[in-house]
C-alpha cells in the first residue's frame, strides 16, 4: 500500500474527519499530556506538528512531530483501526526519520512509560524511545 507521508499544513474538512476516525479508537494513554483526541488534534494542527499518512486521498495514520535543533520527537502515533497491521505506522516513522536526517537531526519516539506497543515499535525500527512527560 503506497502511503504518502506529509506534514499536514491545512487540514480540509475531510482531513479533520479522518483524524477523528484515526484517534477515536486510540487507548486513553496515547493522548497524554492532552485530555482527549479533540484536544490533541486541535493542538497539533495549531502548532503545525502533525504528520499524516495518506492513501487514496484519505488519512490513515497520524503523529505529532516536534522538531528541535538536533533531535526530533515523534509521539501520539496512531493508525485507523481498520488499517492497522499494514505498515502505516512504520511508514510514518521511516519518513519522519528521513525528514530529520535531511535536517541534520536524529529521530526519537516518545510515549508514556510502560507501554508495550510503543516499546515494540521502537525496538522493531531501532529508534530510541524516550519517556513522554505527562
């Protein structure tokens, strides 16, 4: 499945609907430090830090990409439930790594402590995992 990854600058109405579908089934811990999916989406769009995976003009996955000088942090990675286990999250991480590398930075994943899903993804893709402060 050829998923195009992009920094979401101007989210259309359809994009916003897709983002709600992506985060609707996410576990509550994924939203930290935000209260819920609406606050996460609103903040990420306002800050210009949301990257998304698009296939056939629809968003399938999204994540926050915080860019700092030498280290970029990818957090709140989520893929729409019906699309999971097809490599979308891996594609988001790989593309974020490429973007960071092109800017002379390294990519780290961030998640609250103790979540096996985040630990497994970081280990599989050999990306450092940092604890996300809640």
